C-alpha cells in the first residue's frame, strides 16, 4: 500500500497570508529552493571549487574544507542534481538537501544589528565581505550564514530548526519593526 504525502513548507503556519506592508528591515522566506551538498572526492577540492565558481546560476556556500552548499532558486532539486552531476562528473559526491533545509533572507539597514544579537561572528563589512559564508551558531541553532549583498544576508538552517530560528529572528528584529513574508 502506498501513501501520498503532501509537501509543506515548515514555516507555512508562521507567516501570515497577507504580510502587510514591507518594512525597510525584512525577513523573507523563499517558498522553494533547490539545495545540494557537494563534497569533493579525494584530491578533487581545487577542481570542484573552480567548477562551482564557474557554475553559472549557482549560488555556492562554503561549509567546510572540500564541502559546499549549492543553491538554485530557479531549478528543481532534480535539475540541480543533474546539472551538478554533469558539471562535476566523478570529482564530487552530491546529496540533495532541498527537503531538509530552509533558506531565510534578511535584508535592511539594521541587518547586522539584528544578527549580532544571536551570532558571535564579526559581521563588519570589511571582515565579512559580500560572497563570504560561514557555519555559525545563531543562539543555539547551527546555520550557514552568507552575506549576499550590501545589507543582505541569507541563512540556511535544518528544517527541524527553521521555526525556532524564524521566531528568534522575529524577536531580535522587533525593535526595528522587522517585517516577514514568503517570496515566490
């Protein structure tokens, strides 16, 4: 006997259907994102890093030596897997993480002040530059934090911790009137 499962976003019940007015400081949650872990095979670190850097639409986050997260907001998880397999051949192992991880994007002039309430990492623009990513703890939650714009950061968190991180970010952003919403 087979069962049909309905895929739901873990923050579906946390974000109002009508988010209201978008504030200057905003937390947005992409409805769907394809995420894969890429682990270089023995001796393939340099090749994999170069191939991922030249990978086109891919957004790549360093997570550990020889390990990256590859993201796509346009491809399905299956297409991302296929494209990575073609790009990297036998130089890396690729694991789909799309159903197990959630992406949160925090933007606005007070983003560093909001993040500083939970992260023990120096977020100064001269230290944590655009394109930088790092595995950090936000409070008690392990996240991959990436600076993707002047005042824009993305956080990738395990699905089971997404609601807790979301609640923490809303609480830390309350003094700045942080708004929240899904983005297509």
